C-alpha cells in the first residue's frame, strides 16, 4: 500500500482530491489544516514502487496548480533519519553569495553559485574560487551576515522539531560554512551539523577553506554512515536538498526530496516540493 500526500499552498478542495484519486485509483482520508490530505492506493503489479513508475504516477496526478504531491510506501512513512542541505533549503539564502556582497562581488559570486548548483561546473573547484574572493573579510562581518541576512525557511522549525520528537535523528550537511551551520543547526534542533571551515587568521578570512571539502560525496557518505550507525535500512531515511551536489544523497535515501530545486536535482529525486515550504515534508512524514 502507498500514500500520496497532497499539500496545497493555499487550500485543498474536494474536487482537487477527487482528481488525484481518479488518476491513481486511491481512497482519500480527511483534509488536514485545510491544506493536506493523504490518498492511499495500491498498484497492479507486485514489488517496490520504482522511480520510473513513481514518476509516471506523479505526472498523472500532478494536475493541481499550487499543490505538491509526495508518494511513498505507507510502511516506510515514519522515517528514522533525516539528512538536509542548508543553503536555500533550511535557510532562504546562499550564505557565500551574501558574504560576497560585503566585498562588492555578489553578482559575480552568485553566477558561479548558480552554475555549481545546476551541476554545470565542479563544486569543490567553484567553492575554492569563490572563497578566494573573500580574502581579507573580517570574521566579525561573517557574524554580521548571519545575524542580519540569514532567515530560516518556512516550516523548518516545525519539520525538524516534529521529526526529532517522533524519535528520528536529523543531520544538517552543508557545502557552506560552519560559521553558519553550527548556529542554524542549534536553532532548528538538528542533532549535529557537517560543513566546511573557513580559514581565519588574525580575525580575517584568508580566502581558503580547510580540507577535505564537504561536497556531494561527503553528503552521501554521511547518509550511509549515519544509517549504519543507527542500524536502520536506507528505506527508513530521507534526504532533502536543492542543488546538484545534493543528488548523490537524494538518490541514496529511501525518500529523496528536491526542494525548490534545480532541474537535475528534481529529475534525480523521488519527489519535488515546488510550491509550498518545508511543511509539505512534515505532512508527508505524517
């Protein structure tokens, strides 16, 4: 048995729910908070719901503008491990772009960030190039950036809070920097955070980042290692991200979610959140 969770950006109607029920042959539960509804359904053939079949179901059901749909096995719904990206996922900005603004290079750095997140250029190389442009920036300015420019993504606090309250473990894994991730992880209630470390000397950024760089492979390895440490199967995990460097962990997870993501990331994921905030995932996890 499978569950398709519908979450509307504004509100769900009986007609919206009926359209999806007809598309996937399911039975709807009650509407929750005027915006969410679970539809339970089965599939004709036995075995797991593979990504190809999942994509066909999503394409056939995704007929309601402003409504996100996440399909998963009912038995796997209550996940035990959550791995999440930070920039443009748990927070609303790309921290390195905001730092670059303090040295008058936001447009240049943002263009590189966009290409890296779309998978057009190597992430590690692009990170080193962008950090080099920050040489001489005061560490106090990084703290100012965190304080004044970094905003939490809508639904982030409730998602992580409810996930951990249900007994799950949540890890923030970022290609960004510990100057931001440590604080964000603490505020949101993550168990821990993994991120890159900016090299600081005499209170100034040197324009270097400590090795090894936290990249796409690091994110995937963190997911695998944490699942092994907890003694849980990968089907009990969820990974959330928006960029190309999130693809390996998204593909490895039991439920990989592309959050307002680049096209390549959407194509690699089991589900995409395109309209709502992180509350969509909270509803999907029950």
